């Protein structure tokens, strides 16, 4: 199941690392966004191993779209959930482009009429 959500980066948590019981090294980076819905929600995403570098390209306050998978696992009769991000895209604000700056050269020259044939 692959999903995506847009929001503003609220917090980038401290990176963690360790060694699994099987002796394999791991690293994880978590970050929180606040969605831009009518009733905003905060969501904490996890980046694992090689995906942790995706957090290097985001900053607090930045608008992003996060693609993620949801995964659940059971441990001692309890269920635990992960929201694993696998792609982070910057969202550009859809603001209209401002008009070009006005310059004096933009004014057309007055016609050089010696007779001054004005209708009034």
C-alpha cells in the first residue's frame, strides 16, 4: 500500500543508529509534518538506512509531499505501526507570477506633430 500526504515540516528528530540482534547495523531518521487539511494532523514519518539521506534535503517550515507505506507488526500480543517514508518532494507554492517591473522606457513616445491636430 503506497500513500502520500502534503504538509509543512514541523520537526526533524535526532537521527538514531544501532546494531540488530543479527549483527546488522541500522540507522533511522524521523520527522514530523502537519497536514494542510481543514483539521490539520501531525504525522511522524520514519526513514530507514539508505533513505535517511532524504531528510538532508528538508528544513523546518518547508512544504513537502511525503510518499510512504504503512506497516504493522505484532510483538507480545500488541501491535506496533510504522509510517515509512520513501520519497520526499518539495511543494512549490502555487502563487501567480508577479507582473514585470514597470520602467520609464515602457511609455510609448508622444507623436511629434507640428500642427498639433488635437480634436479639442
